C-alpha cells in the first residue's frame, strides 16, 4: 500500500492522516509561515513598483463574407465565415501587414508593441489587441493594423479579377473596332443599284450583326466578372476603434502582492513538510505510543526558565504542574506493582540529553514524599550527574561500595531532604572506574543491589543511555523494571526503537515510557491538561482569601483531569 508523503508524526496505525498533527505542525512553524507570507508579499510589491507599466488598447472588427444568392448556402457561408475569421487573424499578424504598419508608426514603436489578434468564440468578430508602454501609441498601432489590413485585403481580392477584366476589355475594344469598320463600309456603299452591290450589302450586314452579337456577349461577360468581383470582396467593418487606455494592465500590484505571498507560503509549506519527513525526531506523545507499543507512564511538561535538565522541581516547587506530573508517574508505577513487586527500577533513555537523570531524581523525590524509603543510585559510571544535582560529595559512592563489600552499604549513602519532612537516600557514583561495564555487570553489583533493596522500599538506578554503552542492559536484567525516558524534539524514532529492541533482547521488563520536556506546541491533550487544571499558587486569592466556590471548582477540575490522564495513559499491567 502506498503511504502519502506526509510527516510520519501525522500517520496513524492505519496510515491515515491525523489532522490534529497538521495543527501542531502549523503551531511549530507558524513563525516561518508568517515570515514567508510577509516577505513574499513585500518582495512582490516592490518588484511590481519597479516594473514598467504596460497599456492595452483593443479594436474590434466584423468580417462578413460575400453572401450567396442561394438561400440553401446560408449555413455554409456562416461556417466558412468563421473559418475565414481565423485565417484573417493570422494574416493580420503576418510580416506583409506589419511591414506596412511599421511604415506609418515607425520601427521602434512597433518593436516595443505586443500585437495579438484573437477571433471571438462562434462569431465573426476579430479583436486586435496592442500592448505598449505608451497608451497613445497602443491605440494608434491597433487602429493602424486594422486600416492597413483592410486595404491590403481589398487589394489582394481585387487582383484576382484584374486579368479577366483586362482580357474581356481588350476583346471588346477589338470587336468594337470591327463593328465601326463594317458600319463605315455600309455607309460608303449607300443604296445598292446592282445585284452585286445588294449581295455585298447583305454580307456586310450579316457580319455587322455577328460582331454586334459578339460585343453584347463580351459586355455581358465583363459585367458578370465585375459582379463576381463585387460579391467576392469580403466586408471588413470596424465595430469598436481603439482608444487610449487610462490604466495599465500590468503590473497588477495587488494581484502580484497576493500571489507573491501565496507562492512564498506554498514554498515554505513544502520545505516544512520536507523537513518534517526527513526529521527523525519524535514530535508528539501519540507517535511514541505508536512506535514503541508501550504504555505512556507520564508526560512531563517543559520547566519554564530552564532547558529541561537539572531541576529538582519536585522539592523546590512541590505544587507546580511538573511536580504533579511526576506524581502521576509515581501513581502509574504503583499500578505496575499489582502484577509483580517493584523494588528496583532502572531509569534510562535511548540517547544522551533526554532528561533521564532529572526524571530519576524527581521521581525519587515524589516517591520519598509519599512516605516510601527510596534510594537513588547514580549508576552512570561515565558521566555521573546525580551528585551535582543534589550538590553532594562524590568522593565515595557506588564504586566504593562495590570495592569494599565488608563495609555496610548504608555507610556510603548520603541523606538529603526530599521535602515535606521526608528523606531521600542517594548513592553517588563514586570514583569512576576504567571498566564501567565489567563493574556494573559483576556479581558484586547484583549483591549490592540486593542489599539496597533490603535497606529501602525501592531502589532507582540512573544509568547511561541504552545505545551508548552496555551498562543499562546489564542493570535492566538485574532490576524489576525499566522506565524509558524520551524527550520531545530530541529523541530520534529509530534510536528509540533500537533501544527497546536492546532492552527486550536483555529480557528487561519495560514498564513504559515517560515523555519529557513537553510543550504546548507538541503536547496536545497532555499539555492542555496541565495548563488548565494544575494551579501553582499559594492557595489564596489576590486579597489573601479564596472563595469556597472557587476552591470546590478547582478541586473538581483537578480530580477530573486526573481521571482523564489515568484513563489516557492506560498502563498495561
């Protein structure tokens, strides 16, 4: 089945186009569309202002073919007349006619003119149009073309009968001379007195009668030729002579401006679609669900004023919408524990820069705030960030505990305030080893993880990206579940699919996906839910009080959106 050339984010499982994604596409690129529209319109307007104005003058003529005396031939004459109009249209543009026009208006004026002759539809009208920078010359040339053509056609048609008329006239003159000669002989003979003279008179009279008859025949033929000549000449009547136009036909400033804006808009639209087709990054949570086939554990909105990384928003702003989103993740993970206990959780991503460390830290905070004993382990032994995020010492940590099994693991844990009077235990990475993969894949790592799970209710491990090193796959096999973090407009579709394949090859239990750094332009329903229902305030109105009616409405809205989010996430147990 052929798939339309549209961005993959706009296709559903059945390869049908989701119009909502087109709206999100427009919201992402609205600035490009507006800029293209303005630049295209301004460029077209400026170009139109610099164009030379062109004026158009038109003259209309009626061409009537010589009519037939036979009423049965009227329809034939009409058909032939329409064809004749098309023939005349070509003749009017011929060099024979234009050369004669140039003799009157001048070569330079004619070179600047654009002459077109078009026959009317199903009529015997001809429209002679002349476009020229000078309106006066445009009208003059149009009228001159009509005048020269009319004279030219009369001369051409007259020449057809000139030879016949000349021959007949010559014969008539010769016969007339013979008639005059015979008449003179008869006059000279007088009254015949002898029989011979009578015979001669009769002969002359007979010859005179014959010549007179011949002359009559020639005269009749001559008149018939003249009549045929008159009937054969087509009538060319000027219906509307050309007059100097008042306004130019080009450039059309308004039309050009609109077309320039529209063409620029279409061009930018094509480029945007091409960019979206070639862009492999995920653009919406729905696309992630279709690509992975995994449930959406949560959607974390973009944290204003940051780049989306390194913010302990769950502790610093516990009532912020983003903090509520982390609590949604916590709640959905509790649903996942219905099937099997979840004592250890690997938080990873497909590529660097997707916010896995921030997600792991804030998730650990909201779990600790719920009263659970949580240990956050920085298992990224290449680029550890947890100690920087919590501003802790990294002199001792995970590698220290692995190298000293005789020391209790709680000696290496660092206690931090999780907010709300609760405590979070953090195990930094410690000194970085030269062989991280061998360290995290060792039996000692499994033993240490068992000790931590005995110490705490849940152990959260922040690991490197799946596609970068082998550490996440090794730790995923040891843990009870894996949480895959993706980031809007950063995570690549192919990378995400390959990461899931590697985790499944390692027999990891992938609980679901967390979408990070969600914004209004690509979040759809998720972002709308946060912005509409989660209120980050101090619980008071502008005057220090809050009406009870507003409180009840806010609580009802909060409960309603929580129900919608939980039903939309649809976590698979």
